[in-house]
C-alpha cells in the first residue's frame, strides 16, 4: 500500500506557483495525483511533477485572466503578497478574513 504524504497547504490558503506567474486560492486537495494520464503526459517531461504527492485545485489568476488550475505540491509556495484573489468563484465560495485567509462560506458547494 502506498504511503501518502500529508498536505502542506490547506483549503482557503493563497499560494503561488514556484515557476510560473500565477497564484490562487486552494479549494480542494487530492492526496495524490487524480487527473487524467493525458493531462499528466501533456506536461513537458523535464518539469513533470511526481504523482505521489498532494495536488491542489486552485481558483487561479495571472496578469491576464482567471481560471481553475491543478498543481502539484512541489510547485507551490505560500503567497505573501496579502492581495485578494480576483477569481469570481472565490467570492462565491469563501469569505476573506482580516488575516487574508479565505474561509469556506456556509452552504458553499465546494
């Protein structure tokens, strides 16, 4: 039986990608890779993440747009900017506390 690592980040945390210029709010966590093989193989081999680590679902944004991202733990770091995330689903799903952490809204579907 494989050993699963404990997720380093939690629901509502704001994180950014270690390599690429985007950030987002975590709204779900998979203990190990849980996307399609096609998706995984579409990532260039030299930067393809391991499957045996937590993967995070993000309401993400970059300078141009908002979208949903699926990112391995090894590619995320805490975002310390303190800036709110502008993705439209963030407001539907979370409330933002004074400390900048997002908390799931009561009755949210996520």
